């Protein structure tokens, strides 16, 4: 009986830790995170970085209600505010600005 209680307690602790990571992930402004069966690859949806903070030392995600959502497939530990994401979004913004400039001339 004690072994069963210990197993149930361990499962409850694992569920609580897993739930807390989902809650923390959601609190950071992320919209969704779905892992594949292996748990190595995920489909993530998260807000883009604000233009005002994109070239700063401390990038900030837009509000998820803004509708500027990035649909990403890759490693589950991907950081939406990490260097890779910042560089990609900077390049996208610069490309869009060049396109708008070229179309205005």
C-alpha cells in the first residue's frame, strides 16, 4: 500500500512539474507548444518580437492578441527571444522595409 502511495505521489509531482512548465511557457506570451511522439521536435506558436525591442539587448514579445504569431517547427527547447529568433526576425523586418522602399520609388 505504501509503495502505491509513493508511486501516486511521484506521478502527481511529475504532472505538477509538467503543468507548471506549460503555465510558465504560456505566461511568457507563448500561444501553443505541441511535441511529437518522441518529445524531441515541437510545433510552437508564439508572438513575434516587438519592432521597438528587436534591435535592443532585451527583446520583448508582442502581445498574443496582436495576431502577429510565428508558426515554428523545430526543437522543443527553442527560445522565441533567443539569438536565432532575433536574427531571423531582424532579417525579415529589413527585407520588408527594403521591399516597401523599392515599391515607393
